[in-house]
């Protein structure tokens, strides 16, 4: 009987294809009688035939392995920025500074030198605290862990597990033998700082614990919580001694006076309250005129109390009388941490991503350290690709700014601050002289990059500005908004030249030429609607998916890529109105999408913390870019297409070499 061999019982399992080879009991053969299919054990074949068959099967397995292999990861060429700053702590002698950030702990042993990174937490670090001798550092993070570090070596000495939620407060006892931690699980835990042994769990708060501090003698522990109360605890017994009620919003910080007789708490209710430690009674209330109070510190002599607020001001108060002595201005965001080195020197850390040293006698800034930013929402390369602009701000941090980075050196060149809103969109004019930004307050601002002054402040949208685009000659600016309109502006006069209304949803992308803007917008029926200012309606393409989260035009304006909540990107031929490619691979919602300058590649960023690279024609996944510790909100190619920049919630920009995929 003539037999044509057909491999059977071979399932190409990507997880273990070799198991399929071991399990293969037979091959299928076609007999000549009635074209029957006969399953024949390998043993029925001759030795030579078996060898050939096994070689064929092995080749099939190898092909299967190659087909199932994950896409390669692009080369990370640089990381710009240190992420966003949660809090900072200073060593007792004021010589070292530790910053709790979205990317880890940045340790400055000399504030004039570059910091080193302590890595170990898998998620952003919430709080840090030095031991009394400055030799150790405690940290708490979103990963529910408390860690103790050797400051000199950077080694992790202890990893303390027990919290069931984010750790939002840490403190060393005055003797250095205890670490206290508090978290989103509403508990406070005491640990042996040498062995890591859990000693006790203090329960009583009805919401997350935001602040912890020991009394100077180490006998008491004070805590502040989102339940609007502060509490005093006996460290030895773990007993709750007093519940300090009076605040009408979350308690953000607490500090004992140097003599231990008073406790001061600060809150989102814009007050600082003095409490008698022995009786638990409120003695005095200070009112902050410009928003929530986020931080506080006593001077070593106890004569001055410093408070830092969401209103960007540090206020110095006479501790005896409660009178305000001075107001220190300079931060561009809320002041999250304060520390007196001595009665004349005050350190501060702010949501604007800066550490500042102040001379409190004259109110002057002595030193400013930058390099931190808020969550990043938008990116734009300069026309020559040498400079990268990043827009920040949002729910995670209060830093609303545009930062200018040198792509080659990684240096932060400047920080531009305009409207108070988060910067959601950016665009550079073709000649590289103008920068446009759109904010979540609906404001458009146009910057002259030669002197970094604002040329135009345009207000017309009543919701977030999601996209901006210049005309090729730089005379017109188009803007798209969550208010469901796209608007065309004359930059010389600031007047509105045209408007497109899309009652179905936000306008997410714009491409502007000399004849009018090509606009893409999301519709309530989950479609991509294309239009321009002259014809009003060009085409409509069904998404066949859940809500649209982002769109991008190809450079030749022949295609539009749209991202959906179903984690899939679809590419559409604009003239034909049909889908030509589909890209699947992200494991969470897609937030950003971009074409390469030659139109051959598509990049995307997602809530799964990755950026990905795709073949624009076939939809094939070319590379996965991992490293961000938060959602990726923006992706953009350099003008030469060799570099992809990604940015997101962790406050960093990652530069990826994608030249091999061009």
C-alpha cells in the first residue's frame, strides 16, 4: 500500500511543544483502498523511515517554538527623569536625603552630587525614614512591603511582610530599635528593627494610616489617618491612649514638639491643630489660607513650626503664639515633606519635583534640586530630534508642567509652567520655534521656544484638550477636546477660524495641512469619525469593539489607527473606509498610539505598563518594551524614526532604539 505520511496527534502547545512530540503514538497514512485514513504506530515503519519521521517531527516542533516565541524586546537606550516624588526624608545631621519615588528610593549622600537608586520595591515607594544614627533607612511601598536598608552599601537588610494594603507611613523609634509602619489596611505595625520580628499590630483607625511619629522619649506613637482622626498609642503595651478628634478631613501629618508635651497634626481641612499630649485636648488651631496642609516640622529649639500646603507655600509659625512669621514661595506644587536641619535651615520637597533648602532667617532659597516630575501624559520631539518635551500632571501628582530634555545627554534643560491644569497634549511647529500645549482645564497655550514665553493663551474649550496640531506654515493651530469639538485658531490674532462639532464623543487626534484639518473623533456608537473644517464629514468606520481610547493618522494621511477598550488596535484605509490591519497583544486598555515617520510601524502604550511595536501593514507584533512601573500614556517616534519615546504614570521617559525594526 502506498502511504502518504500526514502527522497527526501533534498539537503545537506554546507552553510545552516537546510534550507533544513525546506523546505522539502514530502517524496518519492514506491507503489506496477507498482513500482510507489509517493510523499507524511508528513501530510499523522501518528504522530509516522512523529516523526521517522523527526528524520531520522535530523540525515541526522547532518551527512551532519559533512561531510561539514572544516578540523580542527593544533596546532601552536611556531613561529620562527619576519619576515622581511621594515624600523625602533627611538624615539627622541633614547631610543625606532620601526621596521616595515612583521608581524607587533616590539617595543623596551629598546634595551637590548625583543620587544613587535603591531598587527593591516592585511598585512606587510611599514613605522613607532614617534611623536616629543615619545608618539605616526604612521604606514603605505600594507593594505592601516595609524594607530596611543599609544607607552606606544600599543593601536591603530586612523585608517586612504583613500589611494587606499599601504602606503609607514609616518611622524609626528614637532609640532605633523599632520600626513602625501604617497602611491602607487601617493598621499600624511595630517591628524589631534589627531582626524584623513583628511585635504588635495596633488597630483602631477606620481608614488608611497616613502619618506616624514617635514621641522624643519613644514611649508614645502618634498616628494620623484618612478617618480624620489622630491617635496616641502606648508603644510598650500597644494600647490606644487617646483619639484626637476635631479635623474634618484626612490627617496628613503629625509631629511632637521637641519637649514632647504637644502634638501638632495637619489636615486636608486647612488647619494645624495643637493637642496636649497628656490630656488629649485641643489647645489651638491654625488656619491655612490656601488649601490643605500636607506636611509639618518643628525647629530643633521648638520655637518655630513650619507647614507646607497644597497651595505651594511654606508657612513659618511662632510655636508659642501661633502667629505667622513668614511665607516661603518657590515651589510649583504642593509641599509634601519638611525638615529643619537647624533653626535657620529648612529642607522641603514638593510635588513640583524639586528639593529645596531655605534660609529661614531671610526666606531665601539656597539650593534647588530637580529631576522629578509628575505623571507624564504627553510627548513631543523637536523638529531636529535633539530635544524632547514632556507634559505632566494628573491625579497621582500635582505637578503640572512641561519639561525639556536633551535626548543625547539625558539632561533636564528646563521646566515650563503655564496654566494650572495637567498638560495632556503637545505639538511642535514644523520650524521648531513654537510649542503648543493643551490642558485638562481646556486651555491652549502657545510658547515661543527661543525665550520660553507664552505667545498665546487661548480659552474656548470647556473640557480637556486632548490633541493639538500646527499647520505646516505655523500660522494655524487646531485643537481637539473632550467637549466634543475641534477648533481651528489663527495664531497671529488668537481668533477662532472654524469649528467641528461631534456630539458623539471627544476629539482625540488631529492632522492639519494647508487645506484644513483632518480630524478623528470617538463616537458614542464606537466608531471613528473623520471630518475636516471645509467638508465637515468624510467617512465613518465602525470599530467593532468597545470604546475608542486613542487614534493616530499615518504620515501620508491615508490611514488611521484606532485603539479600543478591548485591547486591540485597528488600522483603517481612509479612502476605502475599511479595516486593513488588526493588532492584538496588550493585556489591558490601550491609552496611546502613534505611527512612525515612514508609516511602516505603529507604537502603542497601555495600562499593562508596556509599550509595543507593530508592523503597520500586517498587524504583527514586533517588540514589547517593558520597564515602566505604571500605565504608558504617551508614545512618540523621533523624526528619523530610530527612537521611540514612551512615558506614563511612573513619571519617567524611556527611549527605545527601534532602528532594527525599520
